[in-house]
C-alpha cells in the first residue's frame, strides 16, 4: 500500500501512527494515514481490518497527579 521510502509502518505495528497522512479533515477531527489507519483527534484509531484502538491520550487528571 505504501509507496514512501522508507516505507511507512504497517497498521498492525505499535508505531502505526508514524505513517504519513494522505487525507486530513481537521474540521471533522480525523485523518487517513498511508497504512489505512484512520486517526481521530481524541487519539483513537480505526484500523483497516475493522479493529479499534481506544483513545490513548493521557487524561488531565493523570497529568496533574
């Protein structure tokens, strides 16, 4: 799927969000990455195989602890 050099990480790798953005819709709060992952501004991900990664941004309460 990826035509970049070096190749973007595949969707099933932990660093999947390091792939390049191919479509961005900040007004809707999401971007499509080269590896097929849709990333949302709340830090959740939708994987091309239908999998979901829950938002993983640290909460404000955890930062203040």
